[in-house]
């Protein structure tokens, strides 16, 4: 805290509710993203509160001593942030032994980025995103710590220089404090405004917003919103007008102010979307404004309820909120691969609170030279130092070993990479064949050899073919996403006459573009299989209608329903499957391959995975190809598009 003893132990009781609100938003978003799709604004609540708290303490320190101890400020930030972070990294790594090695892919780089406070730029450089990572980094959530640390380093140095300048100018202590407030207000307004404008400008025209979300330059404005608030209000040292206003505000209006702020944040959490431009133009700024409302309400409530203490549970949750933030994400990544989502969330919260309590009340005080606290019991660090050191050493050995054994590429990434190589090879071969066919003399047509019926070859049943009449190439064109790409090698060799075009993160509109490009080049084959839907956007119904409408006559269309183990009834991927199942009743030339139903009967394929991909498991390849072949036989017996 600050140097002044009078301010050192000052605690504003109801600030705890601001911390808890931010934490609940983030946890709900990470556990149940489709229930609170905009819960990521909880980070903006943390940022705003941190900017307010740190700047208020800076002003308090200068008001009491006319100095600002920069090294002391950095030292306090170090002890508050770094030991819990290191401990969290050491504690959660052993849990990764419970799941697939895919989870620890590139673990060494992740740990280095987290401990070096550059996770935000590491994620930008590696293309990381909350929304598109099928195997999320264990420590991706430490991007916010990186942004926070960058703010502390820059803002601390700036305030130090400003206080030195004010002291050199001189004046009465109270006048110098006013000068500091005014200077910080102007610079906070300028820096915060520049950051918000930069986010707005850089977000224009983007389809992937992670670079502007993670960047310290574009996402720093909530800190400066909080800093500006600190210059107008404060903690111990406050402007006269705010003190006078605080004396006139009673508990009920102050509590109502906090309630309005929290309710507004909840509404924003339900409304905002990570992939919507408005989130970056005004959504996060609104979140910072609502956090300001909660902070002011808490400050006024503290004055109105002078002498009243917070409930112990509120204090406990606030004390452990930082450590809980550190533990929740990696634990949930592990447990969500072993248990249903709600069970994984519950276990994460329980263990997270246990580890957070030990960190905040026992280990952190011992490291800082203070007694550990276990309820009313106080334990000297002399008795706990050796056990804590031995445990830390054991965990460090496990962490180093795990890092050394961590794969550089996950099974999923390797499967998609191999699939892409095969796809590139096949496309080059097709292009070469087309060139040769154009230049070669036209041979006399030979009678087609009869196809021997088999249970897996659709061609033996294709009695309603209109391909030749419509000058359509025979065979199957499969257009898919990352699931199809992961099984491409096996699928291509087990589906007769197939051509496969698959890519990660492919949505229905992109699949439509591929289909139309092939159709224009007369490369789209008679049977068209669309394996898209896991990445379904809100316009999925419109895009499916375009596929149906613009597919040329003579083709037979197959939709494969998507599967996601975590998908609920409100998810777009679920709705895609429901829509596709209704299409054959309206169009006799459309058939459905119900992968959602087949995959749902084989949970063993997705044990320890993201619940979408089965890459690397041969049984998954077999089932996928069998479903395509079975559906092709069914489609072959149906008429083509008239």
C-alpha cells in the first residue's frame, strides 16, 4: 500500500462487491459462454477498478508526504502480482497429467509468456483467440495481467516524473496535491481517449478482433477511466466537493447506485458479443462507465455506513478474487475434458477457492515476512517457510519435467496440418490433370464398365443420375471444416470418386463460396456433401438457403449435421442440425448425414478432447467415412435437383 501509516490500513468496505462483480462476469463467461456471451467485460471492470485504486493511492501518498516512492510502488505491485502467479502456474501444471498431452502443447512458451507478462502479445503473434481456439492455452487468461503490468510500469513512472516536477515548482502541500490531481486528470483523459480511439479505428474492418482486444495500447483505456475517477473522488484524500456530497448521500441511494451499475453490467454481458464491432466501438467503454458507477456507489456507501463491516463472505471472495482468477481457467480447461461442463465448473470453483485461500492467507504473507492467517490463528513464517519451500521445489520439478515433455504440436494440429498437405497435393494433381486433359487429343468413348454392387459404394445404386445430361463430373465433392480436414486422408481413400476441400474455422458462407467456385469451374461433382456447422454464425439459415438455391440442377446435396459435445439447445450449431433434418421433407434431392446422432453415441471418441474433433483416433475416421458412404447410398437412390 502507501507509505503513510494513516492510509496504510484504510479499507473501503464495499469495494469488494466491485471485484466480485468482475470475477463473476468472467467466470460465467468462461464456464458458460453462450449463457453470458459478453461476460468478458468483467476484465474491463477489473481494469477500471485497478486504475482507480492505484491512482487514488498515489494521490494519497503524495498528499501525506509530498513524495512518490516509485521503487516502493513497483515492489508492492511485484509482491501482490508475481508470487500468486508463479504459485498458480506450479499448482495447475500437475493436473494436466489427467488429460491428453494436447492440452500442454507448447507449454514452455505459454509459461514464459505468462511469467514475462507478455501473454497478450504472445497470443497476438500466435493467432490466439478466446473464440476460435479448440485447444485453448492454459494461461491465455494471463493476457490481462500483462496489460495491467504494462499500465503499472508506464503510469507509475509517469506519476513519479509528474510529482518531481510539481515538487520543483513548489507551493503549499495542499496546492501541490491539487496540481497533481489536475495533471493526472488531464493526462488520464488524454491517454484514455487516445487508447479508446485507437481501439475504435483498428477494429474497423476486422473479422477477428483478438489483436485489438489483447493489445496494451488499445485496451488500456479502462485503466485511465479509473484513474480519471480517482482524481475526481479518491480514497483517503478527497476533493472538498466530493466529501461534502458524500455527507449528503445516504446508504439507500448509494446502494442503488451500485445496483444500477451491476445490473447494467449484466445487461451488457447478455448483449455484447466478442465478434461484434460495437463491442469495441462503445461496449467496453460502457462497461468501464458502469464500473465507475459501482465504484462511486461503494465509496459513498462506505461513508454512509461508517462503522459497519462487510459480511465475511464478501471480504473473503474479494480477498481471493485475484488468485481465483489465476486458477479458474487452467483448472477448467483440464476438468472440462473429463466432466460435463457444470461439474467441471463446480469442481473448478471448489478447488480454486481452496488454492486461492492458501495463496492469499498463508503463502503470500509468509513470502512477505508476515504471519500466515488461518481464521483467528496466526502462524509465524519460521514454521511454514521450510514446508512451503519444499512443496514449491517439488512442484517446480514437476513443472520443468512437464514443460520438457510437452509436444510442440497437438494431435489435432498435426492432423489438420497433414490433411492440408494432402489437400494441397491433390489440388495440384487435379490442376495438372485438367491442363493435360485440355491439351490431349480426344479419345473415342469406351463403354462404361459395370460397377459391382457393394454395401459401401454408392455408384451401384445411382439409378437417378442426371450428371451426364447436365455435363456434371461424376463423383463426390466434399466441402468441410476442421473436422473434415482432420480425417481427410482416411476419408479420401474410403469414399469412392471423392474430392475434398476442407479448412479450419470454415463457416457456411465460406463453404458456399467454395461450392460456387467449383461449380463455375465445372469441377463440382454430382454429389455435394456439406460438412459445416460447428462454426455456425447467426446467418446460418440464410446461408443454407443460398446453398440450396444456387446449386445447379443435376446435383444431389447432402448436409452433414455438426457435433459439439458442449452444445446446448440455444447454440447455432444445434440449430443448424435441426434445420438440416427438416430439409429432405421439402426437397427430395437433399439427404442428411446425421453426424450429431452418430457421434453422440460414441462419447469415447471425444474423451479428453475439445468435444468437437476426434483427430488421431482411427475409430472416429472409420465412423465418419461410414456415415458419408451410407448417406451417399441413400442419396443415390433419390432424384437429382430438377
